[in-house]
C-alpha cells in the first residue's frame, strides 16, 4: 500500500484535491491510501516515522505559516528519501527553487488552471504509480498499523503471525517485537501477500515462518517457539499451502 499525503493551507482546495485523489484511487484501483490531508505542515510531519515506505506527497508551496512547502519537502526527505514530491501551487515560477532546496521534485501542477487540475493530478499520480511499480521489486514490503494515533510499518518478512486480542484489537508477533494495535484480521487479510494464511478465525500466519505443523494437536510453531491453533477444516489447505512453498 502506497501512502499518499496532502498539505494545502486552503481548506476548500484541500478538500477538492483530496476528493480528486480518492476518486482516482478508486477508479484506477491503485494500491494507495491517503494517510494524511493536512492544513498545517506539522500535522503531516506527525504522520512520518523512520522506515516509512515510499510515499506520494502533494504539497502547496505557499502554506502561509512558519514553514513553506519547500521547507516541508526538506523535512520529508529526512524520512522518505525516495518519495514522490508533487507541488500543486499558484506560483508556478517557483519550480526553480527546488534546485536550491535539493528536494528532487517529481512534478509541478499549476492550481490556477482549474479546468485541467484534475487531469494534471491524474497524470502525476499515474506516472508515480508506474515508476513505483517498476521499482517495486527493490522496495521493502511493509504492513501498516496504528499506535497512539500514528501509522507505523512492520516489515512483512519479519512478521511471524498476527492474532486477535479482543474486539478491534490485534497483536502482531514479529521476530524482534510484539505490537498491540487496533484493527481486525479481516482487513489485514485483504492486504497481506499470498504466503499469509488464515489458519484460524483468531490467527493469520506467515507460511514462510512456520517451523512445525503439528497435525495431531492442530497447531503450528514458529522459530521463537510460539504457537497458533489450526482450525480442523483448515488443516488440509494449510498442508497444501505449506507444501507449495517448500
């Protein structure tokens, strides 16, 4: 899932840009999600953490605050050095300043051209999607989760399994850490790659990390010695899925 961020100080224009992007994501079926649409740059920065996946950023240059869009782009680069920076601005001639700030803008869109704004956003989003897709093989795959109001990312390769803890609460069991977060397994099941398997109503497991499948006791074990139950009706399919990976 590619995170998309928008920063525009005009609430009306922010709403319009967000709606255009959301419509494009739905129509084109892009594997994207708007993580933040902010009026203030500080709001956007609060959603960024070290190790975030490559994102797409739509930024106004004149944000009428202590920080302009180019300064915001500089800070974004500290978290996301390969993100796609797309500036939507009424001051189109300011594109030259990106060389001074050394932020490597992906595109510029003139928001004064209202009649072509949607088409230009669509063109930029499609170009970013194509370039991301070409580089996707070298991008570390992650799964997003929310902790204390922030969206963080777990490397999928290091995820052993996830289990339901209570209503709308789950636990992610990784090689190095265990994370409690909000959400439900059904939502995660839709975004995880094919080598994750719903072995029980309370568990989704990483087939690549299963060390032992105990058919007698209906359970699977992992390298850290933890276990997950396996529903009786899932045993055959689990066995076949594990065999296909070997």
